[in-house]
């Protein structure tokens, strides 16, 4: 494995421990990991392992002055890419017209916690240092990221001792089963990446599209319970193209995991009660009165069921 450690990396490794000296070792290391993933110029080649698939990916990151660049490439199958230039992210996928949105975050299978707010997560997760191991040929510190309430999944992170980059992440359910693995095959830290990726400014990408903001202020339902730390995003209302049913949806996120609640009027196709987990994703659907309620997201089935059962219909739904 070729690793070029630059002078900036050396300076980073010397100063970062001092900045986080008052913190617990695991939390300090996650802060250093987050800092490294945003400040260093690096390339990670890794595979995403799921139950029935293995996806090879290449992720590059560079920083030029105050602007960040990132480029994720799917290495098998049809051409798929995600490109970040500052606060603009472009998506190129087969069968879909390329588009760009204003965002500082990629919605893509990047290694977890690259840009997570460690301070916010510390209110709902415990960070536990469990020892040392090797990954991608490098010595790593191993850290568990465990929910305090036991109501969501956890991660085991392998962080390179020299670069502080995450080289592996295992997604674990409450029974200890591994649901997904991100495993780095090779990596490179190199200042030349900044010069190379600055060329993305000259690439013609789609113009930024304006995403509709949630205009729904009053809804016909309320949710009675969600785990602590999950914050609600915009409430949306739209009509399904096939069934013509009106659906309201709201997404919730704690900065690490997310789920969405969907509520619509029941019909002959409504599921009377179903709970399915495929990998990290859970779907729980049931009917209450004239409403069909669904919870979909990266949460355990028991948590999804409790959230769905807490939804109350407060007024007749618009048709």
C-alpha cells in the first residue's frame, strides 16, 4: 500500500491531541478523525459489504483554501458518481437526468461519521475505546459508538493511528449482528490531490436546482414518541402518482441515523400489518382507523414499531 504522509499531516498529528487533551480518549480520537476527514487531502478505496452484495467504491477528498471537494465513484456496474464542490453536490446516475443541489453533505455510501458532529452525538451515544487492530495494513485504534438508550444501531470504527482517517466501520444491531461493513483496501494521503481535484471547478456540471421547501404547517396526525435526539425536518404533502392517494411524510435524524413517517388514507391496497428489515433498513406498516401509517428508516424493528404505534390521527385527512 502506498502512503505519502505530508508535512501538514505531521503538524496535524502533533497539534490535534493537545486540542482534545481534556476529553476522554475515544471522544478525542473521533474529533481527530472528523478533523482529518475535512482537512486532509486523501483517497480511500473501500468496499461496502452487505448481506447479499459487495460494492467497490473510491472516495477522494481535497481542500483548497476554504473550499472542500469530494468525489465518490462506484467502481462496478453502470457509471455512478457523486461530486461535491463547496456547498454544491452533483449526482450522476444511470436512468436519471444528472442534477445538482445546494448541500454540504453527500447522500451516498461514504464511510460513516466522516462529517458527524461528535459533540452533538455524545449526548445520545457512548464512545468506548476497545483496543488496537490492523486494517488495510495499518495500525488502528478501535472504538465502539453505542446508543445510550439501546433504541438504535451502533458502529465499531477502526481509526488509523497515523492519519486519523476511518479505515473500517461495522454497523451492528442490538443482538451483535453485523448488518454492513465498510472496509478500506488501500488509501493515500497526498497534497497533489488538492491540485488535481481543483480541476472539478472547470467541469461542466448541472445547474443547481431549487428543492421545494416544506409548506405544510398543520397536519392531521401527530407522533407521540420518538427516541431522544431525533429532530424533525420539513413536513411534506404530495399525491401518489399511481394510487392518487394523498401522503404526508416527515423525516427525523439524530445526525447518524434517520427515519421517515408516512401517513395516508387507507385503501384496498393498504397493508394490515407488516414489519420487514432488510439490512439496516426497516419498514413497519399498519392501519389505524382510516389511516395507513408507515415508518421507514435505519432503526431497529422494535423502535420502528413503537414510533408507528405512537402516531395519533387528530383530524380528518384531506383527500
